[in-house]
């Protein structure tokens, strides 16, 4: 299995993508890696690293799509970028999957335009793993579709359920609709209609309020992309804010240095469940291929786990199961 990796994506390229790719090779001996990016930078990063050279390949991709560039225009104008070349290679069957910690919008645009949609899919979606007290839940949509039709919620629920079963190892994933109250009649006219559409779906637990998200009320949270992206970014801020509050309070209370160190250790361990690195990245559900996106600040561990997740998506025939669920 050949996994293509965007070596020019993310805030710490090419170092972190290269290190993550090398680590993935050491863990899964059934995969090969294709690194796409400026060849001189990739080769320089590989110097001194130990890896199976027969299983790691490089494709020169001289153009880099920045994190702040316009997605659609960047994909159209930068034909020699790692994202465009990587997704094109996947479309042509030259690799089995593509992963990137780069510009999310550009990757979604390239995946949608070049790979197209799976049969029966109305719109592809971005899902995001969301840490809770009961483990990882899935947030759908996390920013791809700002407005949804009721039927799209249903499709997202089905696709998310399959991903949760196959990759997140949730045997019977539960589904909740994010709303302003638990009662079926709460929310906008659209929410009320969505509730009716989802009511017969296996695993649907009804409306979920914001206060229940971090407690892990369900395995999948359904919402529109606007709300989902706000919730996602809010969640990402929690660990940093807690550490700042702890530091400020300890300074005010004049806590001894050795006690401060112990408290930081306890907090870090407690927040470990909020660490996105354990999952690394998630696929764009609904595109006719396997394209995964990770956090812009992805560490080598996150890149490694995203690559391993991509291999799982391919070996578990995730897309075949999604198509079967929609027809």
C-alpha cells in the first residue's frame, strides 16, 4: 500500500511530515511512503535518518500552498503543488491515499474537484475528532458546509457511523443532533425536520445541548459547518486556557516551584485525552478517494498516526461501505 504524504504542508514542514513518515514506516511494514514537496528540502530533512530506502519515495513538487492562501485559486494556479500533484496521483491510481497537514480548504477543494464524490453523496464533509470524558467523539460538519439540508445530516450520520466503527473502534456508535434543547420541537424549522429524518436511524439519541459535548453524550455530534467550526476552535483553546489560568493562580497564591511542577504534570496528564495527536487526521467523508487532513501544527506523532489511519481507511474499504450504506 502506497500512502502519499504532503511534505510541504503544515506549520512545520518539511521536518514534521518527513519524521512522521519515517516513523510510520517503522510501525507498519505493509506500507510504502511517497513524499511530495520541494525535493531539495525533503532530501535535506532525510539526511541522518534511518529508514528502509526501498519503501520511501520522493516526488518533486516545487510549489507550496500557504496556510492563508485562497483554496480554490491556489489549487487552480499551483498545478505543481504537493496537494495538487498528490491528489492527482491518487486519482490516477498511483497511490492509495493522500494525507496532509496543510491548507484544509485547498485540500478539500482539490479532493472534491479532482477525485469527485462517491456515488449517492450529496456533499462531502469534514469531520473532526473531539475529545470528551468518555473518549474521542466525532464532530460533523466541522467547516465544509455552512448550511445543510436535512437529507445531508442523514448522510453525514451514516458516513460518520461507518468511520467510527471501522477506524475509531466504536462497535455501536451513538448519534446526537446539536441543538438548543433536548426536546424534539426545539431549534429552527430545519432542526425539527432533521430530528424527524434521523428519528428512525440506528443509534440516534436525539438532541444534544452544548453543555453535554465534553461529557461525551454521544459518539457523533451532528451540526452545520458554521457551528461545528466554532465548536472545534473553541475546544482547541481549552487546554491552553486552563494552563494559563493555573499558572496565573499559582503565581497569585505564591505556590512553591516544586508544587507547581507537580500540578503541571497532573494537568498535562489529565488533558492527555484532548491531544489530537493520537488520531492525527481524519478523511474527507464522501469524496471518491482517501484524502486525510490533519491539524496545521501537527507533530511527527500526529503525522505518523494520520498515515496509519489512512492505511486503515483503505484496508477497511471505508468508501465501499459508505456507498453501500447510502444505497
